[in-house]
C-alpha cells in the first residue's frame, strides 16, 4: 500500500509540473526534497520518478482517491499534502489553472 501512496503523492505533485510544462530540472530539487521527506526517497530515485510521471499518462482522480482512502481520517496529513502541493505551485510561474486543480484536489480530499 505504501508503494501506491508514494506513486499517488508523486503523481499529484508532478501533475502541476507536467500541465504547466515547467522545466523539470528546475523543479526536480523541490520534488526530490518533498519525496525524500515523505518517503525516504534518494534524490536519484525521486528524480527518475519525476521524469517517469511527466512522461506517462495517468488518471489524477484515481491517484487522489488512493490518497484519500489512505488518509481518510488524517486531516493533518491532508493539510500537509496540500501545503506541499501549494509549494510546488508557487515555486514557478502560477497559472489560474493551477489553483483550479488545487481546489478540485482539496475538495476531493476533504469529501471523506
């Protein structure tokens, strides 16, 4: 289950990088830091994971559902995850679409 959560959190954080077509090398240090703090990923592992996520298709809603199921009763962890997502959003140029995505994710996470 932890592997699924790790993949889902990574996908959630990488989604903004992907949809904004951000410079992956510029965004990688923050992504690696967050993944390292949450899942003890090495920098190399997290960076490879980021490139993999950006290159593949995924169902963001399915990943949010996995996170929501894992953290259903843990509101503090949900807030922490949203804080990290927000950190990724404001680490580079911010687009209105970014906060629409943020709000949709927030609403799904707190529907539980």
